[in-house]
C-alpha cells in the first residue's frame, strides 16, 4: 500500500520499463550492481522508493538471474532502507532481436522520428514484439491488485495496455508515457501494424506525451485510422470499444535541484581540473559541449559540420573555440547505428585535419562513459550547450545543461526539432541542424552574445526547466490518474 498523497486510493504504483533501474553484472568474480546513467530511471527510482511501489523490466544483466527469488524479484536499491521489488522479465536472444532491435528500434523508432527511409521490418519482428508484450502483460497481471496503478514507459509496450484490459480488475488504472515524438498521420500511416498499435495504446486509461503537438498528432492518427473511435480534440478523450482513453501532454524534465547541487559541490572544481586535463582543454578556450547517444536522430555530424563552417567563416576563432562531443554507443547491432559511429569519427577527423594545431583541436570527441557528476561538471563549465537533434521527443540533455549551469551565463544552442524547444525555444539560440550556415551563425551568435543577455536568457531557461522538473511531471501524471479515478471517466 502506498503512503504517498499522490496515490490516494491506497493502491501500489507498478512501473514497467524496458530498461531496468539496477542491473547485476559479474565483475572480477563478484556480482556488481550498475545503475544506468541518465535521468529517467533515476527519477522514477526515487519515486518508487518514496511511494513503496514496484518495478518490472527486462533483466539484461549477466548476473541478474543469480540474485532473484522464486518470483524473479530482487529488492533494490541494495542496502537501502526503502527497498522495492524489481521483477525481471527474461527474454531469449531471438526475442531481443525481434522485439528490441527489430520492431521497437527498426520500425517504431524511425517512424516516430519521421525517418521513414530507416524503417526496416523483417518478418519475425512483429511476432516477437507481440510475444514480448504478452510476457510483460502477464508479469504485470501477476503483480497487480485492486486499486493499483500500472505506469508503462515508452514505445516498447504499445500492445500491453490493451492486453491488460482482460487481465486486470476494473479499478486498476493503466497509464503510459510515450517518451519519443508522436508523428503526424502522414508519417504514421507508413507504420507497419499501425492500427493494431493504436488499438493497443487505447487500452490505456491515460496516455501521456511530452508536448501538445504530439497529442494532436496522436488524436489525428486515431481519427484517421480507426473508424470505430470517436475523438474529442478539446478534452483529448477518445471513445472506443473498450471505453475511454484520455490523452494528455506533460513534458518530462530533470531533477534540477540535484543536478545543480552536484554542479556546485566542493568536489566539482577538482573534477573540472581533471576533465580539462583529460581532454586537453586549454585554459582560455571557449567550450561548447554536446552529449548524445550515437543515434542518427541526434544530429551529431551536422553539429561537427557547423563547427567546420564556423571556423571557415571566422578564422579568429581558430585556437579559441572547442566542441567537446561525448558520444555513447547505442543499439550497435543495428547497421544504421554502426554507420553513425563511423560517420561521426570521419567528420571529426576531417574537421580536426583541416584546422588543428600542435596544441589545439576544434573538436574533441570521446566515447568514454562519464558519470552523471562528470557530465554536470562539464555542463557547468561549458560556455555553450549544443543540442541539435534532427528530431527528438524531448531531449533531457538540454535541461541538464540548464540545471547544471546553476545561475551561470552559458548559452543553450537548440534545435527547433527537439520537443524541449516547444518549452524553452525563445530563450535559447534556435538552429535547424541541416542548415549548416544557419547553425554556424547560431554558434557565432552564442559566442558573441553580451553577458547581460546571456544571464537573462539563462535565468528564463532555469525558470522553465524548474517548472517541469521530474517532480512536477510525476505530480502531473499521478495527479491526473487520481483525478480520472476520482471523477470516473464518462462511459
Ligand atoms: O528516448 C527514448 C528512450 O527509450 C529512453 O527512454 C531511453 O533512455 C533511451 O531512449 C535509450 O534507449 P535504449 O534503452 O534503447 O538504450
């Protein structure tokens, strides 16, 4: 039972995600516990601990099976007072290939990011996706009781909500957060099995996306694809065979307070000295930072091209400006992701080959796995945060940069095509990543902006990011769940 005010009916919150918040690995003959870097699992972990909930996720650590009980559960975090059960769902290699590398990341990911030329479905992928969604629905049903809230995360579980309808008591509220963009109908219509997916998602009582654009897009897709559904665009309610689904937009944010604390902690200045020497960043160089998974949606080569154009046009910046780009390997079994890794190295080599000197490089590129604290330190000390996705549901790096600035005067250079641009675009320097000239102009504008304007913009960015931090998002979602439960959705 919950002791949190936001889940008033005493039900437990069961979080379901593909990635797990804790992963057990063999290291030097011992079992070690890893936490994935990044905002979402950390933010939700704090909530589940606070509200005494539980979590279900794919067990992908090589020692995960060694630590679970007969129900495939392990209590996490290790050695904490406020532990909760993490239930692992085991998948075979074939299932992972079809469900994760196949339908999730070679169909849904490119469709939702508008990258239709990247869509590559092979025949087993949909069956695997459906099969794994069944496995998760079973796991959820086993752990869910009357009055509970099931909180599904992301595009890996498009069919689970509908599958849960027949498996769960009526008073369980099912809600899902869709972390990636929802595209317009003209794009979504290219999605293989798109109608089944929409019907699957309409098993939710509450479906949440980041921004209103995605909400309208989703409603358009339902109206166009499902004749049996009735869409009320103003209220965001969809009536269909199984009942009513409410669609809302609540932007996901980061834990701004925690990030600022880390960025300002006494250890941070020593950490900064170490990072500066590790990456050969000269004392006086103006620093821009980019941090991304190596994904074709992130616009990393476009960013390097823009730095090249900047240095062509403004030779006075040679020796004075460096982009530190941190890239983390991602989804490498998919050829398009391996290509990104090669393309980024080629672009960086080209630009450095043109401009580098004995003691300066225009682009420092690393695939080192930096800790959250190291990233916040980089963000705190960077004159520019550069976030240039071709398309991105939200982009939490932009918000982390702002939070880590903690009252600083850095400038956020931000793609118009990131969801976060809908929230903070007018205080950032907006760019379009494919427009190399315009992007270079944006970098130049950011580098030459007067201090008073930089501070004013950063203060506005901080205000906006605080208003939608992780806690606000959680309150919005769980508050809406309670509201739906309390009022009852009209049948
Ligand atoms: O942005 C969508 C998302 O699924 C996040 O929820 C997740 O943190 C990220 O992509 C990483 O993806 P993956 O789990 O495939 O490494």
